[in-house]
């Protein structure tokens, strides 16, 4: 039986989502627990692989389990064995050919910045602390240059295996990109939705937008970096702990 699940996780203890021998990963923990509970060799597919230290609120998975499995009991077992780092909020039967990655039509990420002089020990695990003031209006104006289909070579780190990527893999279509805040806790939130994202794309975009907000780059900085087609043009990406995969969109369900 093919199933579809939704999970949330704290990325701090993990070296990313994908299974990686010798280090702890989200998929590694899940596959071990699911295989143990179901007595079946479970392999999970996710909607979007997250990097080391990146969180998820609405990650979607697909995988196969024996037909006679009680799904609600399975969900509770996963949460008992994986929580609090990983929590499964939803599980349901899916069409036999459902694929969490390839059936997704859009993904939304959020990035949070704590923008004030003093840090907060309770917010630092899920925010980037930026001390200097940021011009949110300038950052939002710069977001306009992200909208539409672009070659994001300057914002993406290429995977180590060049054979895994086609010539057009770094072309993405961004639907929305916007900053909001600051809220009562001095947190700024960046939300971006696209059909798909490439490696470190959101963190690199945030890094450039923060440089614009601090006055280090002009508002035209995004278009300049895009046009460069050079990963070095974007500079250092924002740190991972402020980023969360927020939600995944499908055409049905």
C-alpha cells in the first residue's frame, strides 16, 4: 500500500534529510523506525530534501507499507520512537503511483531573522540573529526581480555528482517572494514559493536580500547576481537554522 504522510522536524540534530552513511539524517531515522515497526524494508521519498540544520513544518513523504498495516497505529509508533525531533502529523492511503517529489506542484519555504541588537536564547535555534537594522521595504522591492522563471545558477550550489543534473536544472519559476514583520519579537519572516528549489537556493537568496537591507548592496543587487551566472556572486548563504520547509502543494488532495 502506498501512503502519504506529513511530518515536521527540528533539523538541528540531523545532517540533512537524505540517507547518508555514517551520519544521522531524517530519512535514516524514519526508515529505520518504519522498517522496524512494519517488518518491511521501507524507503521514503520526500517532497524536498533539506540540508543539514534546516527544519520542516510541512514536509510530505510517500512510501510503501504492507496492506494490513493500521496507519494510525503506525503514526503513533513513529511519534513515540522519533519525537520530539520528528513528528508525523498525518498519514493516509494514497494512489499507487503517488510520488511525494514528482507529484508536487509547488513548495513554500520560510526564513526567519531576529533583527535587534540583543540575541534571544529561545529564538536563536530557529532564527538568524542580525544585529544591524534592515530596510524591509528595500528587501521587498528587490524580491520583485526573483518572480518568474530565471536561471538561478548564482544562487545554487551544484551537487557533487554532475551526472545527477541536467543542463536546465538550475532554472526555476518563483511564484511569490515577500518579507513581513517585524513582529512583536523583532522577527522578520521571508516566504518564498516556487515550483521547485535547487541546493541552497533560499539561503543564498536570503543572504543577498539581507545585504540589500543592510545597505551593502543596492536594490538592483538581485538582478545583478542573477545575471552573473556565477555562484560566487551571491556570497555566503544565510545560516541554515532560520530556514523551514513550510508547505508543499499538490494538484489534488
